[in-house]
C-alpha cells in the first residue's frame, strides 16, 4: 500500500484560524508552538511547518486584524522546537527575494545540526515593493525575475552545503551568476541530511517547473480529487527533463479536517466553523481583496457589488494579489447568482479550503483514497485552532490510518529525508 505523508501547519495568522473560539490561544507564545509540534510528533507526522511574514499586512491603510500581535521569525522558533522534539521535521518558510544565500544557508545548516537532520526550507518569493520597503534594495525585483533568483538562490545554497566534504574537510567556494557573485569559505560543516529538505509552495506554471527542478516537496492546494490527480500528473511528468524520478518530489496539498462522531455532525461542525472564519467583517475584507475598493458601506447579508474591480488598486498591501480580479469577480458573481447567495454566503463558499469532513472513519478513508488515486503523496494539515486544532485528528484519525496500513506506526529513521523517503544528496566535488 502506498504510504501517506503528513505534516502540520501552525495556524497563526491564516484566515482559516478561529480566534473567537474560547480554546484559542496565543500565536506567539512558545507554549503554542510546542503544543502543536508535540502533538504532530505524537502522531508520527513527517514535519511541522511555519509560515513567514516580512511585513505586517495592511488593509485600507490599517494593519490587518490577523497581524496585530506580530509574526515571529520562523527559524528562531524552530531552533527552540528542536530542543523539545526528537524526530519531527522542522520546516521554515524563508523568502528568497529578501535574504542572501550565504547567511540563510548557514542558518538552515545550523538548524539541521541542532535537530540531528530535521531541517526544511519552504522557498517563497516576493516582488512587491510594499514588503521591499523594509529592506535596503526595496522592491527593485521585477516579478519576472523572482523565480530565476529563487532557482539560483537554491542552487547557490546547495553549493555552500557541498563546500564541506562528508569527511569534514572544508573547501573554498565560488559562485558567479545573474543574481549572486560570492566566494569564500562556508563556516558550517556538512549537516546530517547533506542538504536540508527544500519545499516549494505554488500552483502556477512557473512554480510547478521550479518545484520539478529544485524542490523535494511541493505545498499546493486543489479542491477535488480530479483536480489533484491532474496537478499530480502534470508535476510528476516534469521531473524527467530535470533528470529526476517521480519519487524525488512529494506532492502535499494543504487541507483542513473537520470531525464529528457521525458524518452529519461533522457537516454541522464544518458549517459553524466556516461561519466563524468568515464573519460579516471578514466577508467584506475578502470581497475588498478582489475588488480593490472600499466596500465597507455594503451589507454582508446583501448582494455582491454591481461595480467592477479596480485592477490597479493598492487597498490591500502585503498579501498575495489576485492575478485576475475581473475573472475572480466573475466567478464570485456566478456562484452568488446560481445559488442566491449574499456577500457573506458567497465568501464562505468561495474561500473554503479543501476540507475532509466526516467521522474519523470517513476522513481516514477519503485521505487514503486521494493518496491511492495519485492525487497526493500526503497532506499538510491546516487546523482552525491554535494550538489544539490537531489534537482530535491525531487521537482519532491517525490510529485508523495506521490500522489500515496507510501510515507509519513508528518513525523508522531519524532525519526528515528518511521520513519522506528521499535519498541523501550526492556530494558534488
């Protein structure tokens, strides 16, 4: 049976997080990170995954509500978690646009040493000048260049990790390319994994090709089994032209899970969670992100605006921009008209993350079905509660997956690469 991979995403500042729930706790206290990480390790998950934010997001000139208590730096948190976990992989999202290869390769190699081979890097890019204002070079990078820089960044980091031999001898390195021209000696010996695991998040054609050429894991999202199968087949087919095998890249969509004692109860729970996630205020914010206009005067329980979006708007800063707001608005209108939905109801339907909803038995069967059908190699779970949102899944679903033979009962290796079934990188002289 094809084995499933599982990872946990800390729910911090995600729009899926429900802060009004009385069980919700801090998104910056170490106790929250520790609770979720220990839960994931108890469930024998492959890794724990942290997002990153280099600037507090703004909406209509004000700090976005979800960012008001701050966003800790990922690698610092993971270094602390390395001390309270033993086998769980530790993945940090770090931007390839506003960091430098030498410094970041050093930090990642350090985490890999401190954790005995459990480090991972989720490579993301940014082209917006809003984030760039926090950095000396600002927003100079053209959007078209962001993946070329990221690809060269990853390749350069790997050159640095290879500049120490497996036997512990250091060598001088030199790299001269379009974005980086560096030389010297790397300060950190080759780490237990050789190279930390590289994760890529993105569904665009550029993102798929970058993942096929350079990543070990791709973090994606798709809403149906068939969409997952199409994405899986497309990305796996790209590997051969980069000299890679299908097993060299694991495809793990981000999903949410809602449980109940019965499927009917789970559906009721899911509907209530969606109402909490998309409050009247959040519905208007979601609408404004597409329309690029101040829509605060609109009734969340009323119809969608009859005006078109403003494609050149800067109303929302620091969030991923909708690539085609006119097309997105058309989809929202079609959904609203077809089902007679208000603004809030449309936002609830349109922004729902792919979810597995049902009894533990139903959810376990559906997860296994996706993996068996080659719609995914596993899943990155995005809970709606901080930090206890993974507790029920680990307590009620993981044992069923283990009993079905779809998921490990114990860790068989000590490194993240061993959890994922990835080969140790061959040292390049």
